[in-house]
């Protein structure tokens, strides 16, 4: 093949020989997470945000409900509006170290969170999960927490791809007040 000036193009390399040959797996590229990886584990004197949150007012900590062994709060860095975290009060790192009472309440609060988010925001689906340990992607690996992320058929747009910006149409305090107000007594 020749360029406009008549010079010959070098032969193009086939994508079939690249290191990233398609393998059937989808990839979610999150380069912003490198900040957590490079920072490494928290210094031993750092306070745990999940231990501190219950000592603050619900409004300050974005807590929407306080249970007996666990509580629910909005994620300060949400993937979507209404992204909740279900957290045991006790400083415990992994699910297998939680007591049966903590496991039961985390599960029950997760179910209630889904019902409340469905009623208040009309979520079409949910991503629910726990990252166990820093190597598994836990931003706060030392304190167990479960994510409840509401999803909508229309929640994807071009901003995260083009502008590295997640569109969150509502303020955290406004969302906290709505969810807390709808939480069953």
C-alpha cells in the first residue's frame, strides 16, 4: 500500500497476534482505582471511616438507617445515585469473620435497601456485592461492607467514557433524606 506521496506503508500488524486476543471475557477498565492500589494499606494510626460514621449524626455520615448490629449509609463516592453500603458496627474485615447475627442483619438490611430504592428511585435492577480484601478491590478492606448499587435501563451515557465523569443527578444529602424518610420503622 502506498501513501499520498507514493511512499510505501509498513505492513500492518494483525490484531490476532496482540497480547489481548479476545477470550470471551468482558473487561471493566477502571484506571481511577490505581490511586487506591498505589496508596497501599492505610497507616496503622488511621481511623476507620466505618467505625467513625456511627459516632456522627445521620446527616453528617449520610446514614439512612441504624440497626442492631449493622447500619446503612450512602457511599460518599457513588457509582450511581442511591449507592448504599450495608456495614456491621463491629470492626470485622471479612464475611466469614462476621457473627451469624451480623450476617443475618446485613442480609435483611440489603433486602430492605432494595425495596426502599425501588420505591423511591424506581430502580430497574441492582449490583450487590462485597470485595473481600485489598487484592479483591476493597477500597476499605479492614471493615466489611456490602454495596447496593441501583441500576436503571437509562443510567449509562457517554460521560464516563468521554469525560471520565459519572453523572449523578441528585445531591447526596437530598438522596439520604429521601431514603431515610422511606425506610420502614
